[in-house]
C-alpha cells in the first residue's frame, strides 16, 4: 500500500522521473482541453451544433480531474495543507461547477461557475518551473517594482487631471464625454495609445488638447520601457559573464568563458 | 498655547512622527474621497439617484478642508508665504467652489469650479516625498530633457508637413481632412499609434502615404524610449555601485569601486 | 557544354561576379514585378481596366521564371536536392498556378494559387545575404528567443483570463463580447494597444476593468522591448570592441582590450 | 556700401552677434506666422469669418519674405550658389505662390502652391544649429541606419505575406479586404498598433490570424527600439564620461569630473 502511495507521489508531485514528466504533459493537455471546452460552450452557435460532444468531453475531463483531486488528497499525509492551498482551491473550483450544474439550471450563473475552470491555467504556469528564463524576467520586474509603481501612480494622477480637462471642454457638445469617469476612461484609452475611437474629441479645442496629450503620452510610454530595460540589462550582466575562474598565479578574476590562460599574467587556467 | 501650536505643527507639517503620519493618511483618504465625489457629481445618472448623499459628503469634506486650511494659517508664524504658495492656492481653490455654489446656480460654471478641487491631488504627490524612486526617475527625465525637447520639435515639424501632404491628397473626397489643422490632428493620432479611426484615409494614394507614415512612426517611436532608457541606465549605474568606502581623512564618500585613493583629498583608502 | 554550364552556374548561383550580381538584380526586379501583378489582379477595379496588360506581363514573367527554373535543374549535377529544397518548391509554386489556370476557371481557387507566387519574396531575402546587419539582429533575437517565448506564454495566459473576465461582465449587454474567444480577441487587440474599436466595453464596470487592463498592458509592453534591447546591447558590445590584436604564437584573435596575454595559448600580446 | 553689405551679412547669415540672433528670432516668428496663416486659410469656416485679416497678414509676410530674399541675393558675392541651394529654392517657393495667385484663381491649385510655404519650416530647423543634442540623436540614428533599414525590409516582406493571407481569409465576406493592397494597408495599420478600425476582420479564422499578427507585432515593435537604444547608449558613453584629465604622476586617465586627486596613485589633479 505504502509503495503504491510513494509511487503515485512520484508520478503526481514530482517532475524528475519519466512517468512524472508524462503525467505533467497529460495534465497540461487535459487543462488546455477543458479550457477550450469552456470557450466553445460560451459561443451559442458552436453550442447548438456540437452540444452533445461538448457535454461528453466536459464530463470526461471533469471525472479525470476528480480522480486526480481525490488521489492527491489520498496520497498526502497531511492533505489539509494542500486542500486549503492556492492550487488546492483552484483544483476544487475546476471540478465543482459541473456537479453543481446537475442541480441548478440558471444559464448566466453556470457560465460564471464554469469559467472558474480557467483558473487551472495557473497549474500550467507552475509546471513550467523548469524554465529558468522566467526567473530572470521576474527578478528584473520585481527589482523595478517600486519604480514602475511610482510611475503608474503619476500616470493615474495625470489621467485624472487630463480626463477632467477634456470633460470640461467636450461635455457640452460631445455625448462621449458625459461624465468625468468616462473622460478618464478616454484619457486611459488615449494615453496608452490603444485608441478605440468609441469616444473621440469633436471640438477644435478638444482635438488640440487631445493632440498635446498624445504627444505627451509618446514621451511617457518610454518610461516603463526604460525601467524594465535597465533592470533586465542589470540582471543579464549579473548572470551572464560571471566566470568563477581565478588565476592560480596572480589571483585575478573576471576571465572570459573560453579563456584557457590568464589575460593578466599568462598563467594557465586549466588546472582549476 | 504655543505648545498646542507646536504640537499641531508637528502633526500637520511633519511626517516623521506617528500622529503626523496618521494625519497624512487621513488627508489622502479625504482628498481621494472629495475627488470621487466630484467625479460622481459629473455623472447625471448617479447625481439623480444619490444626490443627497453626494451633497452631504461634499459638505463634510468641505468643512474638514476649511478647518485644515484655517489651522495651517493659524499655526504658521508667517502665513502669507503659505497662502500665496502653490499648495496654499490649491488648498483655497478646493474649498471656495462649495461656498460660491451657495450664491450662484449656473450649472456649467459650477462644474468648472468644482473640478478645481481635483488639483488637490497634487498634495498626494507631495505626501509621497518618502518615495526615493521618484527622484531617480525624475532626474533621468530631467537630464534627458534637452534631447526629448529636440525630438519633440522634430516630431512637430514632421507632423505639420505630413498633415499638409495628407490634406492635399484627401481633402477633395474625404470629409475628415477638411482643413490642415484637422489633417495635422490626424497625423498626431497616427504617428503616436493611437489611431481612433474617426478620421481615416479613403483614397488609394492616401492609404499608401498613411502606410509610409505609420512605418516611419514605427521607427520614430523608438527614439524617446532610447533616450529615457539610456538616461535611466546612466542614473542607475551612477547610483548603484555606491561604494561604501569613506575616506578616513576627509570623510567624503561616493568613491568608485577601483579607487585606491580618495578623489577629494588624496588620502589612501586602503587601510579601511 | 561543360564550360557553358559552369558559366551559367556562376551567373545563377553565385553573387560575386559582375554578371552574377546583374542576374540577382534582374531576378529581384522580376519577383517584385510579379508580386505587384498579383496585387493588382486582386483588385477588381484595376483588373477590369488593365486586364489585358496584366495578363501579358503575368505570362511574360511566368515564362522567364520557367526558363530560370529549368536552367537551374539543367545546370546542377544533382538537381533532386534543389527540387525538393525550400527554395526549389517555392520556385515551382511560383510558375505552376499560371499553367493550372489554363485548365481550371474557379475564381477563388485561382486567387489562392496565384498568391503562392508571393512566397518568392523570400528569394529577395536570400539574395540580401551580403547584409551583415541582419545576422546581428537575428542573433540578438535568437539569443533572446527563450525569454520572449516565456513572456508570450505569460501574455497568452493573461489574455485568456482577462478575456473571460470581460466576457462575464459585458456579454449580457454587449453584442461584441458574444463568446469567450471573441472576448479574448478583444483582449489581444487591447493589450497590444492596437485598439480597433470594433469591440469596445459599454458598461461602467467593463470600462473600468478595460482601463486597468490597458494600464497593465502599458507596463507589459515594456518587457519584450527590454529583452531585445538587452540582447542587442550584448550583441553590439561583443561585436564592437573586437580588438584587432592577433596572438603571434597561436594566431587567434578576439582578445579583450585590456588583455596582455593570449587567453588561448598564454603567449604575450605586448610585442605586437 | 560695402560696410552696409558686410553689416547686413552679419545680421542675416550669422547667428553669433546680438543683431544676428534677433534677426533669427524674428524670422522664426514670421515663418511660424506664415504657417499658421496657411493652416487657417485651409479651413473654410475660418476663411469666411476672418478672410480680410488673413489676406492682410499673408501679404505682409510675403512682402517681408521677398525683401529678405532679395537682400540675401544682393549681399552675397556669388548669389547663384544660394539661389540654387536647397534653402534658396525653399525661400523662393515660399513667396512665389502669393504672386502667382494674383493671376490664377483655381482654388485647389492655389492651396497646393501655398502649402509649399510650409517647407520654410526647415529654416527653423537650420536655425537650431546651436542645439548640440540634435547631433547626438542624429549620429545615433545614422549609425543604426543599416540595422533599421534591414529591419524595415523584413517588416515589408512580413506585411506583404500577412496582408495576402488575410485577403484570402476575409475577402469573400468582408468588404474591407477587397484587394491585396488594401489588406496590406490593414496589415500596416495593425502591425504598427495604430488600429483605426476602418478595416477589421469579421470571420473567426480572420480574428484568430489577426490576433497572432498582433502578438507577433508586439515582439517586433521591440526591435527598432532596441536598435536605437543600443546606439544611443553607445553614443552617450562615448560622449559623456570622457574627462580629459590625466594624472601628472602616474599618467592614468578616466577620472571622474569631480575628482581632485588621482584615484590610482593619490597625486593631485589640480595643477592641470
């Protein structure tokens, strides 16, 4: 019994063994399948054509997820920690809606519940822990966190003021600038250069101010890029050329990766 | 009396003590509340439903702001300097509109006046003086000021010429390019990649020229980013390797990592 | 015979001789001409006016391409390798449609087939092998491949979740958010700051969430730029300070500027 | 006579003397005024209200420009070189239209002619020769010219292929993708993230492909930014920290700007 448990533990919780890797891959495929099913269910045209197939696959995935969930609880010695963890709750939320759907029949309610299954996508993210690059990116963003925060705060103030100015200019003649919040929404759409065009200035003064805002936004968009680039450059230089080789004769470091001899004194670096 | 004044001074004007910090936090909350009220007032739908509540909160905030304003004047020995300072005028403009509103009743006029309260948002900015990151960002932008200015000037010339060319091409058939200023507005919207779509070329030649403008803009958008990134990188490297070495003779710091002698007095840094 | 073959080989397959360069230039012009013809053919207005000219030029180009294709096969000793290579198939696909068009007359089918000729544009790319800059850009992108991949993966997850959230908020009242896939399409359009405006939020909550998404996208757009810039900067610095020093003992180059001894064999670099 | 000529030469052609600077400033103001007049003339609403004023200012500016042009020719010993130079032709084109307008009365023709006056804006650019920053920016862009060129070439190929793919997918049902050139226009609008929305995919497959194009464009937009940033960073580091101070005792350089003593040997840097 215990050997079965420990074997299952290896498969489900570890990713180093061959069977563990296969389990991870199958899990990712199943999660992606379940997400595609949720997406297709939301489209009434697809639902009317392939409703039976969707129901079938949905229940197949739900049952497999339920087995996986129960196995995880059975294997672990202290299942409580898992059940109330972030991933534990997500795993439960991924299977509950289908069972609740058996008893209730409110459409809108069910769509919201089923959408919760999408959260399982985070599992895919967790399974990619072997990708080292993510760490570098994350550290760069984390170390630039404060600066990006300050920047976003300034942008928020700017957007509030610009939105109010445009509201004062445009609201008398333009239906799109009905209230300050809507004008702020317009300012966000404009400053981020998204520019839907659902709200656009119509007065000459409004167009002039909008033009000034856009050109300002042009310079502003440079700031987060500058922050992230600087942080990434720092992160890269810290990681990349650190060659730990030290010359055994002059004890100087900072040698290139392909160096065989010390560039300072000519001593051999081989016998390291 | 004086001890009360000095205690109030500590609370209102300083941020180091515990009560000073609490005062700052309450002030920020009140300012944000008053801004939300101004925003809600601008929306006629909200105003018709929750008008009484909005008036109530508005007067509550106004009274608290008035007390704060009078206290600031009373505490200071030379209140004139504060009253005519940037923040002093903003603080006054934040409370005046409500009192003026008692005597006047022109809607449009009142909205403009009430919007002035939004300017108090700058106080929040001032209260964040403890955020050191803002200084780094600001210095980077300030040192790149000239270059960004030159760049914006070139963009302005470009936009004028491009707008005129598109006016000549499109104006005969396209209502959106009625005049050169409107064509320049279109050029701004396009070159900044906002792209509302309220004005868009319809002739084949116009579309071709627009395409060339967009691809040009693609390369141009890189320039401010390049400037800010380079300045930020400089700023970071200047700040980062702050060597903790302090000269034992002149006690100045900020030495480079490879410095062996103090660059200020020539004293040796070795015996540290 | 053999001397004719080897001369033709020089002209068609090599770019170093004068006649080889001329052949390349004429080929590029012909390819661009054939592409312009395909484009004009797709426009029914142009087709109705200048149909005869287009057919004439089309057949002229097709015959020249056919001659070139047959020559390539005839010259090469082992033509099989060329015929089944990427460029061989493209060259065949560029001439086949015109001949197939003689027997079939389905309009839509023919357009698809003729569009295949556009693939010959890759030949132009191949002929620009003398541009060294492409290599640097390509290496920078290739070395940042993993990081950009991780980033795009995170963006995909983000887009899925944001699309679903907006679907839940907007679908009851907004026809543009009919299904989750369409909402995801909207999220892509918004997060990349394209912003067509064909789908836009109409509810207050939807606009608020959209605003948050845009400001997030503002910070996110910085990441790929940061990656590419850092990689390019690395690539440049690796290429730039190519010290012209060559070791007098092992004749290897690529030494650092401050190197005194060869890092490959330990020989002194001083006496250069 | 000669002394008058040489004095006028100083004023008109040189910018170092006080009167020369004033001449430059007045010229810039006049050029900007003439540009504003051209813009206002293009707007039929403004023209009908303030037509007389516009005509008056237009003739005033034209006469001043004519005097300036004639003076330039009179002063120079070899006026031919100026007359046929870039700026000479622009100066002539700026005054000719008004005189031609006396004899002709075709509206559209006159607008085109008058727009030529906008080209005088380049004079403003020339007068800003004292701005050193422009040189740095220009050199950075110039040294990255080849790389940006290669990049734009790849983007052009990409846009052609993407436009054709979207044409094949959308043209049967979408009026916006009538021909390949229009689809390519759409691809430019999308890839540069302008996104007017005048042409947008309507089929599910079209939306999917458009989404892939946008996310690709997301990564592509990073490349020119990366190029410019790297070049600017190189340009900055080359210009900025070059302190020409060399220690008089150990002859080492690369001292910081505020260094008073050599950081290598402690020798004084003052007596330089």
